[in-house]
């Protein structure tokens, strides 16, 4: 049965989810904070809108008739900048949650929020799951965890809300395997012994659809089945092409934000979801 869905933040992931939902016959409202992207969004969603969560003058009436919402807002910078994180996770997400809580529509609503497995921080490479407390020694992780709590507080008789903690994202347009190979034979000033979680765009799309149709509530890790240290992953990727290995550090840089955890996706798989891409070593990893 078709529905009406809102994608709050039509960036790399949000736009891909929007295209998929439209192919399934759903009506999609998509937002951007940039007026220059409205024309581009016309090819992606049915109803493109300028929306800045947190703007007290923002028109939020489009939320009233939605059956589902994907919150895919993220900072515009690739590296951690506290003011950007504060703006998105400390201000915009809570403001959107407040708007959803006070919307005029009474139809049942499902909300999925895309967070990050990075909240686990430094677990010394140990296995962690959704019961593992976030490592809030980092201000970035503390802000992420706070935004998650705000979204989960929406759960009531008419609204189901879930948090999907994503690994680092790769896929079409984000060819991370090639990027890693480009460092073959070079020194990289990051700790090669750390385990990072990743997830393919294709599985994010499938995971969002799964969460929507199952009306999931709570927190779920959406990550690849197989996880490696940076050194193991880069060695395998470079070996496939006959390239020399990447030369990693064996220590952390001062003040580096550390992610070193083997993140379990067992909770989501236990409900019947299985990643279509096991790891970045799969042949489909870059497509």
C-alpha cells in the first residue's frame, strides 16, 4: 500500500532512499536547507521543500499528513567541528522532534533516524551491541547520543520511532575501496590497528525500508557483517590489485576522535534483515 513519506535531509543517503520509495509507488516530500538544490530535488522527490529545522519561522505543515519520516540530517563538514555538530544534533534534531510531536495530523507515524555507530567510540576493538553504552567522552558522541534520545522519546501510542546506527558509508559516488588503494605505499597518520564499521548505501536503503515496514522501535546497528582493522582491510584491497600496503601508524594522534569497536548487527538480523553486501571486499562494494 502506498503512503506519503518525508525525507528530512536529501543528501547522499536521503536522496537515494527517496528515489527508492518513489519506485515503490510512494509519494515523497524531500527537504534541503539550500535553495540552490531545489531544482535538483525535483528529479528526486514529488514535493521538494526548503526546510531548516530550528528556524522558528519554518513552515512545518508538511509534516501533518506524513505516514513516515526519515531524519537524515548531517553536518556539512566531513571532519568533526563542534559548532556544526551542535547545530545539527543539539538544535535541529530536537527542533524537528518537537515539530513532529505537535503536528496536527493524527494518522499513525513511523520515524527512522540515521545516527552513527561512531557513538560507541573506543571499545578497544571489543564486540559491542545496542546495549553497549555510547562512549560520551567525546563531545561529538555525546551530541549524537542526545539526538538519539530526543527521537526515541517520540514513541507513544500513535508514533513509532527507531534509531539506525550506521557504519561509515560507501557505495556509488563514495568509492572508499579506490580511495584506500590510492594510499598504497604511503604513510597514513591514523592507527591501523583500529576496527571501523562500514555499511553499503544499498543496505542503508534496504534497512530504512525494513524499519518502515516493520515499524521498528528502539536502536539498531546497521553495519556490514564483516569488520576488519584498517590495516587488514587496506592490505586485502591493495593485494587484490598487486599494490604495496598502506603504511599505518600504530598509535593515536593527540586529541583524535577514536572509533575502535567490532559492532554487532545481530539484533537487526534476528528480525530477518540480512545485509546484501558483507563487506567492502565484496565485488559490488563500489557500485
